[in-house]
């Protein structure tokens, strides 16, 4: 894409008065991702997160796109870039449990190149159990928002569970519509 700017100068000769300046503005490149749920989706590269060691149980899959299916939605899809059928519903646990905190240990901060803990964002993987949405609060995902490096950590705190209730579903709002 190029932007055309006409410049006008009162002191310039008439043939120079309508000189044209071309400025090239690069378009952001989008990445096409194949998914089994949504078909082919295009995402901005800044929505791709890298888990250097993969997720627990999925060590070979390291790149995921964060897909949001609505502006006012509290849930996202963490879609694997390399495997169309691998995707997780995730959310920010603090939206549901204000007291939930994840300690940012020095080893994790070093691996994520996270110099300031405020640059870390916490997500949890969600499941539907009956009519309740639960979150795995013992295996949160930590994302460095500056460089998009991420890591799943394992917490040992007995206060939380892998199926911590987050919200009750209403009969008229199935998970497919809310996620």
C-alpha cells in the first residue's frame, strides 16, 4: 500500500507545485491457521504465543494463536498453529476469583525473559463439567505480553484444584456460544 501526498509550494515553479511524494506503508502480515472448529482463520502475528516446552501432555506443539470470538467475551480459544485439531478454551482466572494469584518464580521469569512481573498475564485452561465451567488453577499459563513467550506452570497449593468452578452455565448459553 502506498500513500500519495500532494505537496504545494507557493515559491516553486508551476510544474513543481503539484509534485507527488510516495510513502510506502507496509501492511501487517497475517498468518493463516487451519482449524477444525473455525476453518481457516487469519490472525495477526502478535496474537501468536510460543510455549518453548509445549503444554503439559503436548510437548511437541509450541505455537498457539489466541483467538477471541467476540468483543465482550471472557473466554478465548488457544488454537495450536501446527495442529488444526488441538485447541483449548482459556480465560483469565482473576475475572472469576479475585484472590487467585500465581507466584512468579525467578526460574520462570528467566525462561520467559520477564523482567517486570506486571508484564505477565495469567490464563487457565477451562472445561465444561455438567453445567459448570471449571478452570485448571493448578496448571496456569503465564504469558510475557511483551515477547509472547509463555509457560505452563504446576502449582502445589492445595487451595485450588484442576477443576475449580468458575461459573454456572444457564440453559440458554451453551459453551459453544460463550467461548
